[in-house]
C-alpha cells in the first residue's frame, strides 16, 4: 500500500469530518434498508425485519468509531479534544489559571531575557569572516603583575617574520585626537595596519577600507568612520565619502564607513593607518623595541589548532629574552600567548552572565514547584471527576495526557507573556552588559531566542505537570479515588511537602547570594576613596598634539586655563591633572630606579603610576598632605624636578625610611626629588587597592587633560561658564566628559549596583513565590482536614491548640527547607568570590539574617490560613462531604 493511498485519505479525513460522517451515515442507512427488504422478502414482518437487520449490521457506534480511526488521524483528534477540554477546565478555574500563568510568565520571561543576552554575547558566532580562527596575541610579565604588555613596532616586525601558524598579523592601538570639521570634536581613533579590516573580513557599508598603498610612507591620510559615529556626527550623510577633515595639522579624506558591527578591543569613532599617527610613525616608536603601545591580532591557518599557535609565539618570546636581555628582564617572567578573539570579547561578561542565568533558572524552578504544588492540590480536588472518567473507560494514560495537556497550555500562555516581558527588559540588560563587552550591540530577541522560549515553555509544562499527572495515574479503582476522607492521603501530602521544601531551599540560596551582594555593595559604597568629591566638577580637554607640540606652548596654554578658570565666580580652587579619580583611563605605569639602589642583574625594575599635577589639584580634590610639602608654583622648568609620593609608594619602597629628598629616575639621566607624601586615593576603582603613585609637577611635564574645580555651590552651575572660558582661550579645543566627582563615583558602581539589584529582585521574587506556595499548601491542608478540625473544636479543642496543630506542619517544612538551603549555600556562594568586596563567601551574619527573614516570612505565610482554620464552624464542617 502506497504512502499516498494511506496518508492522503487520513489527512483529508482530519479536515472533512462532517462530510465523511454524513457519507458513512448514508451508507449505513442504505445497508440497513437493503437488509430490511431482504428480510421482508423472506416473510418477516416489518418490525422483525428491521430488528434482524440491525442485529446483522452490528453496533453502528463501533462502526463509526472504527471508521473515524481509519479515515482520520486519531492522535490529532484526541489532542484537539484534550486541548478543548483543557481550555474549558482552565476557564472554569480563573484564580488558579491566573496565578499559574503569572508565576510562569515571570520565570520564563526572566530566563528568556537573560538567554537573549547570553546568546548574543557568549553563544552567537562572531560577525567576522572565519571568526573561529581569529586570535589575539598577548605579551605578559606576570611576575610584575602585568597581563598586557602590548607590542612595539620592532616586536611586531619580528613576529610577522617568524610566525608560521597564522595567515596574517595586524596591529591596532587607540588614541584620542581632535577632528576639526563642523565643530571641534574629540574622536576615539583606532590606528590600524592596512590589512586589519581584511583580517576581520569586514566589508564597508560605504566606500572602501584600507589598502597597502594607504600605509606607505608619504601617502595621503585617510579615514574610515564607524557606523555609530557616522550616524551621530554626520546624521548618516550618504555623501560623506570624499569629504576632508583636519586632524593633527593634516587634511584627512573619508574613504569608507563601517557596517554596524561590534568593535574590538574598544569602540572607536574613526580609523586611520599607522603612518598617519604622529606617535606610531615617530622615530622613537619605529626604532625603540621598548616603545610598546600596540595590540596584535592574527588569523590561524586552516587546520592549525590554537594550542600550536600559542606554543609558537611562546617560543618566539623565549628567543626575545635570550637575544635582548635589556628589554626582557629574566625576573619579569616575560611570555607571549595566543587566545581566541571570541574568548577575549566575552571573558569579562561571562562569569556575571552565567551567575545571572543560573539565578533565573533557580527562580523558574521555584515557579515550577509552586505551580506543581497548586496543580497537585487541584488534582486531589478533581478526584471525583477523574474517578468518573476512569469508570467510563478512560485509561490512566489518557488521564495523565489530559493533565499534561493542561499544564502545557498554562506554560505556553506563561511563555507568551514572558516573551513580552523579555522584550521590554532586554534593552536594560543590554545597557548593563555593554560595560563589559562590545558584543552587547548584537543582543536581540531573534529566532534562536524564540525557539528557546518555546522549548523552555514546553519543558516547563512537562516539568510541573508530571507530578500531578503521575499522582492521577496512581489511583486505585476508578470510583475509589472519588471517595472523600477526613484526612489527606499520605502519598499526595509527601509530594507536596517535598516540593515545598525544595522551594524554601532554593529561596534560601538566592537570598544568600543577594544578601552577600548587598553587604558587598554597602561596603563598596562606604569606601573612603581618599579624596573629597563634594562640589567638584571635572571635564576632559583632549590634547591637540599637533597644535601644542612644544613644552613651552603647552605650559602657556595650561597657565591660561588655570588662571582664567580660577577667577570665575563660584570657583574656589582649580587644578589640572593627567587623570581624575575613577575616570575611564587606566594607570600610567612606568618603570623607575631609586638612587643608590641598583637593580640586580636579571631582575625587572619596579613600577609606579605617574600622574601629572598642577599646584592647586591637591586642594581641589581634597587629597591630604601627610609629610613634607606639595607641588608649588615655583616648581617650574629650570628648577629641580620634584614629585610627591603616595603613602603606598613610600611604604612599599622605603618602608620605615623617610623618602623625603630621595631621588628616582625613569630614564637614568633625569632625576626627580620626592618633596612630600600625600594620602592614598582609590583612583582606578573603589574595589582596587591604591596604586603606587608619584605626582609630578605639571609645569615641568606639561600635558594635563583633566580639569577639576571645587565650587561654592552646585558644580554644574559653572559648567557653561567654564566652557565659554576654555573656548575663548582656544576656539578649537574639544570639551568632553563634563561630570562631577560624585557622578564618576556613582558610575563606577553601576556594575555592582545592577548586579545587586538583579540578584535582590530575583531573590525577592523567589521569596514571594515560596511564601504564596506555603500559604496555598497550608490552606489546602486545612481544607482537607476541615472535618477533623471541626470535630476537634466540637470536642473542646482550644484556638491555640488548633493553631499549633496547623502551624506545626508549616514550621517543620520551613526548618527543613532552611537547613537544606544553608547546606547548599555554603557550597554555591564560593562561586561569587570574584564579585564580592570586603565580604567572605561564607558570611555567617548574612546567612543567619537570611535564615531569619525566610523563617519569619514563611511562618507568617502559614499563620494566615492557620488562623482561618480556628474559625471553622463545627456543625458546618461535620455536615461537609
């Protein structure tokens, strides 16, 4: 029998039921009439003939049922029946349906939102050609605590000449320049080798990218714009190609616009070739092996594993140590590794996203156990209905399938609402994760996310529906299950108790994680940063390197800025520095030598962070003087070069010895005398130890870019005056990052704040769901024991005795759940080690506090239905069947 002869009629029968049924009825009637006529012809009466014909024809109902099974698709017929019946049952129980759908929507919605971020950041393939073969090279000096030493031009040339496992090696670094066009604009500029975009396989949206001739010495400077900058600065002008803009005293021509793709290792506004960068193309960078400022990217050859490439560059680094010992001290542990670009793009975001994904999974688990408990209670209330259906011929398998269909309907409805919740919240999560990875722009609710939601909804329906279905399938005789007893069945009660304990245990784990994050965040907020942030305005003056290309020009410009801004109304103190506390720029580490302390051969020079500072900066920022003096107005060119050490620098390198009047050098020729010691400040993160810092006199090292001023009132009230003053000194000066120190401190806590908020939200949601579940279980227990409680009250039981009897059940569950949750928390909170500040992963005050909160809320949830049990009327209870 062919597939067509078997399948087509069945499919047709699924959609043409009425017509086929009418045809069958007509055919049966025709056969019946023929048999009646034959029987009359044999001499029977009409009544006898009809009765005999019906006996001969057989049971017409069975014939119709058999025909329907052969003509249609029985599975779909039964499924449609179960769906229709399930919808009717759920509509008749709006309270249960609404609670279940809402709980599942919250759980599925949270998981969908997090999965959309996890997929876009961690799972989605890179939007680059052959992205799985792209690698990042890293030079490190682990014994000095340096994880990214960057590369010099000489080193890049050596790697290109010696590497055999990669097709290409392309360099990159990023700087800020002033682009003069419609208005002065500070642009983050990616400086790349000509093959950089070819390495990534990026095709421009407009124009072209760089070619080898663009990088030749003497070639005209060209620019490629990022998509976001093209939209922001030029409104997406389609005629941007060919337009010219002045930067670094040279005219640059726009030759292309990139598509909207994530950029690595950071977002840039424009890109230029290496020969157009005044620093990268300078003689010192071209000739000095120690002038490191570039990143290096490569693409593995087909079939070459990453481990092989990493071993090769490690071997090349070993040759560097042997051939150039002055640049690679043996005591630094210098080495080079190759790692996947995908890993580099996501490594900062991965731990946090996995933690949040695990948290939302636990929330969904609590939702499932809660709904399963409610569904199990409904099954016990529907024992009469299920018993009657079983008595009428329904198999246990059919009853289980019906209950699973109802649970799946609830889960799909919850999934649909959860998808709406996820769509509304994904933007907030994307903004948050953008602080950790440039892949945040790829996050969206796309086809994989929709499939995840559908699969999660179906799995959730099966998960919370399986226990009630199994409970219904383990009934005894068909009508025996419909009998009403005065006490609940032990088996059903055990399942519900187990589910409740699981909810409480998981809630304890989530509350513990949230409690640790809250304590950590509170400690982080109360950290003494070492400076006074009140009424301090900061702004960045990006340096125009081509305009202020001589120290005397820079010094004159700095002096004008300090003098003019310092006389503005409301400005109490003003200072210029190379960086303000907690800004985005990292430390400026430099190796140095201490006079009279030669470094042993084979050991690396010590490192410190250098900050250029004007005399008024310490007063402006409120950094206290500990010993000696601060930088003064007389510390100018031609005078003794001076510096002020931080307490950590003095402690680490001089110990109990007084560092005042001690000298250090960075190049072996020029010496800096330490004239004072100031307090430590948290300059690069509230959760990081203060860096060993040396403050150098700005007048002797011109080039400060961060302007700070302390005001008598609201700092933002003088912002417009400061802008006008700076522009009056230099109309081409870009002004960016106008913020108060308080804002900078608050922004530095955004990651910890959002993480704490999310964990707290999920933990609170879990606690509410667990409490409502416990209330429902206790209320159901009371309803099951209505007659028993009524009899006890009739026999003289006091209110407190009934209350204790009902509460004892809930309290036992609470204590068991809390104990189990405590044991799990002691193991799982160790995973949060890297997210905590000033708090141990096993923090007993937090665990005890969480336990008390959980117990108090849960006991209160049990008390309300227990209190209602005390008001049961004995006469009404004993009449209840």
